[in-house]
């Protein structure tokens, strides 16, 4: 059996796809990755079959340039699939972007649709009226896969699906988890962590975006004092460089899974999700399903986030974090103090949360139900 994984973009910047590839390998499924030009495609660190599409989707190009490329790439994708696909094989589409590149011809094959973001419909472009038939494509799929329980029900209702989507959570798939305070390979990150020394690191890792404000965290850490440091680890530009904080540090992008070496040094892990009108549904941030909760939990790190259902549910059930009004500096300080007063318990619960999820088992169940 072959799995044709369709991914548009760099796998290294999408850890759930990296997880998927490695789980398929452990399940003895022959992986054929069809993807655009990227560092992962060039290095092929997992030694799988990779078919590279002649386009670097990560380049800074307009949406219209990417839109024009879509139809050119679609033809190339199908030439490869048609030449290599057998009856027992299946196609795994990793996102709505990948699905748009494949097109509705996929109905002729066995396929699974994975959606890591919450989309009310699948438009070719946000401001254009043209969209794919999500109901038809979802119901013809062997399975629709999402990372979180609420998203499964929302997607089923929006798309009028016959079956509830299945859940594959965004937990890192690592055979040998890293240890707390691991050695750091990246020299820039290592120098910054060494400079911080024994201070308590309050860490945010992820994109820098208006949907994820961090300015009040920086101010809160300054008020907490020199015993603490706020660290931002992101591939984006540091928009907080002019805030004037002596306790804020910025670590540029470190590719997965080596970024976890930095994560292992955190004292508290930060999550920030505010609903904004953007590419995906405004509910996307409310019912977030971040891989960061598991990345922090791997090291028993308690978490602090704003009060949205996706975080509130996880923290309440697992008792591994606090939700607060993170637009208010004093509330952040109070939440940090609350975590500290229950630190050992929260740290233990964070580890229990990490160990409670078996994504290889989840994937095996998806594949058995998709037969």
C-alpha cells in the first residue's frame, strides 16, 4: 500500500505533516510525498519517495501568482499520481491549500482529507466567489481528519457531512522524547539561552501575528522583575524589538524538531489566540488545536493562555495551565503567580496530558475506519 501525501509548502514548517510521514513509516506504509520546493524536499531527512513540484510556494509572491500556478501544478500532480497509483493506494491531502491544488478529480481515487485549520468553505481565493464542493468532497472521502473535537462537530455541521470527522491530534511524533534542559544545537539560540542563565523563561513559540498579541506579556515580565525572561521563538520579524524591554529575547526560526531543544528550557509556556477576520474562519482561534500544548507538555511545562474554548477545555481537563485576560498586565502577573503556587502539580499534570495521547494509535484507527 502506498500513501500519496500532497503538501503545498515546506514540511519543516508544518510539524503535523512531519509527524504524519514518520507515523506512516512506522506503520510500514510506503510514503510518496508530492510537495513544492523546500528545505525538506532538498534534504529528504526521512528517506522517503519525494516528487518535487516546480514551484517554491514559500517565496514571497502575490496570491494571484500562487493562484495562477495552482492549475499548472495540478496537471503535474495528476501525471505523477496516475503513473504510480494502484487500487489499494490512497491519497492523503494535508490542507485546504493542497486540496485546491489537487482539484475535484480526486473523487476518482481513494483519499483522506486532513484540515489543520477551520474553514467554513473552501474558496480558491478569499475574495473570489469560486469555491469547491466541500460537502461532496467530504462525503466521498474515506475520512475527514481534524485535530480537535469541537472542530469535528463544527466541520460536520458546516459541510453537511454524513459522518463526524476523525481526530488526529497535533502531538509531536518523536520516538525518543528530549530531556528537560536539553543541549541546544543552534548556535544563536544556545547563546541567548546561556545569556539568560538561571532566570525563569516564559516562552512563546509560534508565528507573530495580530491574532496572537504578546506585548502585555513583555510588560508583565518586566514588572515581575529580573528573575524572569520572556522569550519569543518565531520565524517572523520581531515586531516587539522597539518595546524597550531588558527582559525580552528573540530567537529566530529553528527548524523542527530542533526547536524543542529550546522549548525544554522553558519555565512556563505561552499560548495566544485571538479571533480575527483572516484567511480562515473567525472560529479558528477560538477552537485552536495547537501542537504547542504538547510541545510544552513533553517537558512538564505548565501553560498560560488567553480564555478561549480550545485552551480552557484543555487546561480544565488536564489541570496543566491557566487562562487569563492577557490584554491586562496585572492579570498575566496574577496568572504567573497562580501557576507558581501550584507548579509541581501543574508540571506533573502537564506530563500526564502529554502521555495521555497516542497519535500512532489514532492514525491506525483512522486507517482502519477508512477501509
